């Protein structure tokens, strides 16, 4: 097959969504397919529209490119929400030459809005006041609606988004597939589990309210007082070191290491040098960093929501806590710290689970969706 994958983010392997595209592309090529991938900076090196409309500008640009050479690809895989314009153009201006369209999505926007609304009610998530929520519904959610509703097929990285996409948009059974994210084989490594208390905590991800960072701060502050040996590393947060440390009480900032950027090659060593992985996100697709930590046999504490609950079975391969609950997060971390045996058992079980999610396995599943989409044929009428 000749496949196009397009996503409106920068071409940067370390980023989550971009990393998914890189891995999908590499594995599909290994399976013998011809794959092109377009990132934002490939298509719009010099954007012309105002910044708040860049997503829509990218959607128009990729649609125009595809329509100029409609026979170049057997199927186009456009990540939501950037497939909205191409999907609508096929509906309004059908052509027998246009390739079938498959959307990929990490998770539901409905979950994001709900989580951020609750955070704003608590005096957090200042960028999600009612005006921003209205703009999000009018602009972003509308793009997602058209991206999903006009597609022939879809691949969603967590079960919640998969089910919602089928039911909300009326897709027939078998059109929307659950295609989880994957993990590279380089992250699977033997781990030496400490016999004493685990004192090196690790969080990997951008530093945003939706990642549950406020609850992470509260949990570490509660643990740090009675445990002066406890250390915490925050990696891949993007923002400056001092800005992150300012979230924490001044007396414990010297026990926090902040690494705003970590290269992909350095990530396996980062996981192996820490004891417990903590990921309290409120809303996610299926986080690559969680899969990577599991592959490294780390005992993980994460929230019982979104793609985290697709991977972690509580007290079997990790610990799940309710989202937005700093006290529960604190208790779960303390359980691992006080039980080397539980850390070892759950860490090894997490590694076994991760073996089912290697990128080569995920590519075989994605290939099935592409094959079904191509068999559906090129559209000559309304979706």
C-alpha cells in the first residue's frame, strides 16, 4: 500500500504524538508499505494565519495537497482534528479518485473538557475559563466532530475514545478500531530492585494542569517531610527548571531534579536509574512514557482513567488511584516504598504486559485497519 500519515505537530521524535507517527511509519515500512508522513513544519514552514487558527490552516493545506494528486496514495491517515477539511471536501466535492480516509485519535476531547472544567472550579487551569471553554467547543471540538464523522475508518488509542467515537458519531460496528500505542524494544531491560525503601521517584511528561501536576506536587510535599532521603526527577517537562521548582515548597526544592528535555536515546537509562514511576494525569490517550516505564520493569502509580486504565490492572501490574486525589497518590507511592517485594512483583508483571505492546505488534493491527479502508474503495458520494 501507498500510505500517507499527516499530523499537525512539529517533526520532533521526543514528542508523544510525533513519536507515535515516527514509529507507525517505520514499522509499516518494515512490513513492505510505502509511507510518507507530513508534519506541521513540512507542510507549513511559514504559516500565514493567526496562531489560534493554525490547526485549521494545516487541515486546509493537507486537504489541498491530497486533492492535487489524489492517485498518489491508496489510503490517507489523518490524525484528528486535522482530517476535518479533507473529510468534508470528500463529502461536498466527491471524486472517484480521492483515497479513503482513516482518522487516528489519541483520546476523547469530551474527557479533556470535563477534567479541565473541574480543575478550573478548584481555582486551577486558569486557561480554561468559560470563554476558553466556549471557544474550545466552537472551534476545536467542531474540528474533531468533522474529523471523526466524515472518516471511512478510525484508529483510537484508548478504549474510552474508541467506544465514544463509534456511538456518538454513528459509525457502523467494525469501522472504529482500538489501536493502542506501543513501546520500543530498547526500553526492555533487566532491573535490579532495591531491598530497602525506594527513594528515587520519576515523572516524565509536559508540565501541564491536565497531567495532574498539582496533585503530584502535593503528594511529594507530603512524602518529603518525613522522608529526607526521598528524591524526585521531573523529565521532559519542556518549561524552564525554576518555573517547575516554583510549584514546590522552598524547603524541598533542592531534592528535585528537573530535565526539561531528554533525548530518546537517553530515556532507557533514565528509567533504569529510578525506582518508582509516578504518572497522575487527569486525561490522556495512551501515554508512551507509561509504556516505556512498564517495559523497564518500573513499579508504576497512575490514575484510573483513559488509556492508563487500559494498561494497568490494579495491584497486578501497577497501582491505580482516582484522578485528582493527592492523598491516594501519596498512599500508593508509600506502599511501593515500604514493600520491595510488591515493587518487584508488580514491576516484572508490568514488563510482561508491555511485551504485548511492542511497535511491531501494533503495526500489524494498524495494517489491518488500512487494508479494510482500502477495500472500502475511493469515495464517489457522501460519507
